[in-house]
C-alpha cells in the first residue's frame, strides 16, 4: 500500500456540496471559519488540486475550493468563448452572493490566477487580498514571451523537462479526445517538477471526470478543440498598475523566473514568493511552504 495519503484523508473534515446561485451552479469543497478564502484551480482541473491545502488553510480561514465555471460539476452553460474569464469571474461573484460572502480573499492557480485578477480589477469591493499562483498570461507584457491567441501560457522554460506551452496543449487535447489513464497521467505530470508526485488516485479522478460526457464536452470547448479558445491576455501593463488589492505572486524556480518577479513589480501592492523544487502546482508539490506563504500574506 502506498504511503501517500489519499484525497479523502487530505480533505477529512471538509464538506463537499453544490451551491445554486442566481445564474450559476458551483461545486465547492469547504472547511473552516473566519475570513473567506476562495481557491480557484487551473484549466482542466477541479477543486481537488487544492486537496493538500484546504484543511491547513481552514485553521485560519473559511476556505471554499471551487470548481470553476465550465469545469468539474459546476455549470457548463452558457459557454462564452470570447469572454470566458469574465464569465468565470462573474460565476465566483454569483457563488459569493449565494453564500452571502460580502468580501473574500482569492487565490487562483494558473487559469484561476486569471480569474482572481479579473475579480480584483472588476470587483475590487468584493476582494480582500489576491494570491496569483503560477499564472501571468492575463497581462500583455510585450518584453516577455507571450502566447498568441489560443495558445497556452508561456510559463515553463522551453528548455525544461517536458517541453513548452504547446506540449501542454497537445497533452490536454490528447487526454480529452483519447481518454485513457496513460494520456491523463501525461497531462497532469506536466504540472509538476517530478512525475512521481502525481498519485494514481489523482490520475483516476481526472480520468473519471474526463470520461463523463458532459465534462468532456465542456473541456473540449475550453481547450479550443470544438470551440474557439479566444485571446488569453486581457489587461495592459498600465491597467495592471491600477490594481487595488494587495497581491502575492507565487512562482517557482522551474518557471521563467523573471516573469513572476516582473508581474509582482507591476502591481502597486505586489510581492513575489518563489518556491523551489516545484513547477506549476506549488500547492500540490510543496503544500507546507505554499500554505505558510499564503497564511503569512493574508494575515491568518
């Protein structure tokens, strides 16, 4: 038997439920009391990517790890390719309204960072502090290598093991059009510095989700297989400099390091925390350091 804990044990003490808002349905994993902290995962994933963090963070906050709009067991319709991030941010606000949460800290990982940033820019009165984890593609930074419309974020050093952004896109599309455990594993392994950190259970979870016809169809739209993917960069550097929320950028030594540092430097109240021996899932690979950084920044 593996010595690794299971998702069930990692989340022991939490509650999973469906919240029905005025416009959207949101699946949430919830634990704790105090100030609200909403965790939003990356593209193609679900709330379980924060399984190793929810309970520890819940010692300080009322934690809500959500399935983002179009993902997992949250709403799939209406799909809006041209305004995907805007709709996803609005869905979080809809969730907050349903839960009567007036104001919340928001952590987003990759795609979730884009959603968190969108919330900070458009709904500053609803946001406390932001944590942007491994994602900067939502800002057009001309002097850094940026993805073209429809491409994945240019985060990983192209010389690093696993290849660049286009390799991520290809792995995701293969996992969705040829749903096997092997293909799903290859997709998830892209996010970590060491492939052995991806557990069989996480692979099985993603495999079963991608095998669900409704979830698979929604993911194929999100990844641009059956619908236009749309442009990813939404904000200019000048616009980013107007961000009001204090912001922590979590980056890693396996990403293009200067991208995270530069993102933090753009924001009036930004700081950067770099985690070693991790790539894109800092919260999964180095949960203790990730959580300590988040708790310290949010003042838990």
